[in-house]
């Protein structure tokens, strides 16, 4: 519930448009930021640019340039995360 760059708690939800595209992806067996093992990708969002994000799916089902959609996951009342999954 804070900005990871400036630590401000003044944050809001924003609408993310359609058209996410998988720009690059990899897997990792150890992680500080994401659960393990994880598929991590660079996702291109129209009007936003490139972001790093967890990717739902196996490496075998993904390809560069693939269309993705945003999936929001409520882990608890206080914690919501996101991932992108194949569209």
C-alpha cells in the first residue's frame, strides 16, 4: 500500500487498457520479489511502456509478442497482486 520508489502511501488504482504484449520472459528458481519457481516477464502496455511482472503460465506456453491480459489476485484483505496471463 505504498509507492516502492518514494514510499508514499498516496497511491490509487488506475485502469490498465487492453493490448498487453509479452516482450521478454524467463524463469527463476530463487527470488526475493516473486514466489518461486516463477515465470517473470517484461510486458509492454500501450500508453505505459515496459513493466516487469509475474506471468501466469508455463514457459512452454509462452512466446515473444504474445497477447496477454491482466489478472488481479487478492491474497488477503490488505494485499492484492497482479500477473499477466495469455489472452
